[in-house]
């Protein structure tokens, strides 16, 4: 059985394709349908957390990028809030800073 020769250029090309694939796969995409203000308020983030960004700017970012990360406060504790616009609805993750 004859083996296929591996060259340094071939390894570099394969690595570049691998990195490019994961860079493109990791990019956010806009949602299939625009997120509404009622959906955003339905998550309760503006009721439970102190958020500096306006709901309109959060909606614009969600509809453009498909996700948004907000600086917020819960009681006196700083947190990050990550909101993802999925086809099944909004998904909210709260992360301590």
C-alpha cells in the first residue's frame, strides 16, 4: 500500500481551511424573523436587572446580529446578560462579572 506524501504547504492549507470554517461557523446570524419589543419585555430582563442600554438599541442589535451582551446590575452585583435570538424565541443567559 502506497502512502500519500504530506507536504508542509498541504498542512498549512488544511489548517487554514479548518480555521476559516470555524471562524465562519462561529459568527452570529440575524434571526429568521425580527424580535419584537413584547418578546424582549417577556424575558423580564428589564424588570429584574438595571440595564443602561435602551430596549430599542437592544432590539436593533438583536435583529442585526442575532445576539447581544449587556452590562447590567442585579441588586448591587454586576452581571453580563447574553440574549440570543433563536427560531424558538429569545434565550437569556446571566453571567457574573
